[in-house]
């Protein structure tokens, strides 16, 4: 564990002490909770900003956000953010899909498919 020290003004300390007393927790615990709450909000904002700008993909943004997958998908929907994928990445994905043996993948009661899907 690490310790982080920071300075606050006298009036800020007084407010924090009053809130800590009301919440029946120590000043240190209140400070920690407030910082971690702000940190969580900030990491969510940064994850969605980077994904919206195409700097990171959906999976990295999800992990960075710290949200559950359901919460992450809901937030994407609420913010109307779409993942930006570069032309190069799309071409690689299409090439990889075209390399798949669909007959092997669909080896069940389905009829064989002779035409490529893409």
C-alpha cells in the first residue's frame, strides 16, 4: 500500500472534518473515498473520449473504464459513441475472415456454403 499526502486550505479541512464526523468515518477515509470516486469518474471519461477519437478500441476502453460489460455497453448507448476503426484494421479483419474455412465452422446439419460471405 502507498500513502499519498496533499495540502488543503484550513476552510476545506474544516468542511472535510464536518462531513467525516457526520458520516462517522475518519478524515483520511473520507478523503480516500472522495479521491477514488473522482478517479473512477475520470477513468470512465478518458476511456470513452479515447474510444470516441479512435485512439483505442472497445475492449481496451471497457477495461480502462472499470465498468462491468453491461454498464459499459449501456454507457456507450447513452453517450451514442461508436467505435472508430481504421481502414487498415477493417481490411485486416476482412482478410482474416476470408481465410476462415466456413464449411468446417458450419459442420453440422446446415447445408454447405460454397460462396464466400464477404
